[in-house]
C-alpha cells in the first residue's frame, strides 16, 4: 500500500479498535507510515499482532493488544498497557463493529403469509429477539462509546486530540434486512455530533467516516458467490453505486489523514464523511 500523501504524526500515539480487520489494518498502516506509534486492538490478539507485525516489518512502530470493546475493564487494561509501551493517547479510531445474523431478517419485505404460513428458516421482524438486537447494537454503539470514555481522557488532559468513529451508509439510508446494525450506525453518527460539541472547548475534535460498500471478511459471502460473481444483493449494491464498483480499503486513507491533520481540517468537527462512490447521493432513478 502506498500512502497517497503524508501528514506529520510523529510521536503521536494512535489507538485503533478492530485493528485486525481488513479496513482498519490499512488505516493503521497509513498512520504508522506518517510516524504514529500505533496500538492495534482486537478481540483476537493474534489478528492484532499480525497487523502490527506487518507495520514493524515496513519500518513503523506498532504493537497488538487484546481488547473486548464491550468490557470496560478490558479496555482499561489495554489502555494501561498502551501507556506503558507508548505513552498517553493522541488519536482514537473506533473501528470495532459489525453485524450478526441474530439481528437480521431473512427477507427484504414482510408478507402476510410469512406470519400465517410460516416457513422453516425464515426469520421475520417478529422473530428477532431482544438479545440479538442488543448484541448488534451494543457492538457498534457501546463498542464506540466505551473506548471513547477510556481513551479520550488522555487527549482532554493534553488539550488536543482526534477521535474518528466509523459510521456507515446505513446511518444515511437504512438497508433492508439489518435493522439493528442500521440503528446502531445512526446512533454512532449522532453520538459523533454530540461528542464533538461536548468536547469543543477541550481541543479534541470528533468526526466520523461512513464507508460505502467494501468487500471484507464479514460481508464477502453475502455479496459474492464462491466463484467471485456477485450475489443478487451484490448486484443491487453495485447498481445503486454510481461509480459502479466496491471501494478498496485504500480509498479510506485520504479522508482519514485529512481528518487527523490539524493543519488540514482544524476547523472540522462533528462531521460524518461518506466514502461511498456516490451511493448516498443516488435515488435509484
């Protein structure tokens, strides 16, 4: 990966949750390439360390840490380890999140016969459980809220810092079948605006990136067939993306670095930036 442009992050400590994933590991490499010391947090410590090892191999500074973003004690433990290894935190990227079948309906549209003549294997709106919805909502919203509580205090005490949340297209236009994920990402966007105002006197800026459709390990089976051709849902997405393609992880890097640059975006806070090939601008007609 080549970083499209460089900003000066020398001596800054950057934390990225969900850092072992495809999108977040690319963002971690970009920050390291600009001089940051990157703490890569993931529920799977081996994934975090693998991403960190790739950065170190390329000449950067990084280390993997185990962290459950839904467990405040786990986050606090990771924070203590990061401060011991690198020092207080300057940047937080809240990248952890995702969807789950327990928060997903089988069909895009409800039909009366789905209730009156229920078929095995069909999950309707009425079959969704509080536990399933809570899991997805908590992973995305509380998984942003709790790390922010823990890591932002370093920034507030320094009088400077950057927080970037990861929202989604679902925050602009809820996608069919995934009500919990859509609601959670709308909550992340709203929280971004709230926190930006709340922190506005502290020197800490808060913004969000809203990726469109990128192929990741989580959605690949949903969007592509085993032979790589698109599924019906994949075709619908491409047909509603004016640029006619999925994003590449590297497409996030330019916006990320711009938001992290106080020289480039010092007057930008409380914003949710779509990186979506025009998806959110297209009505479908």
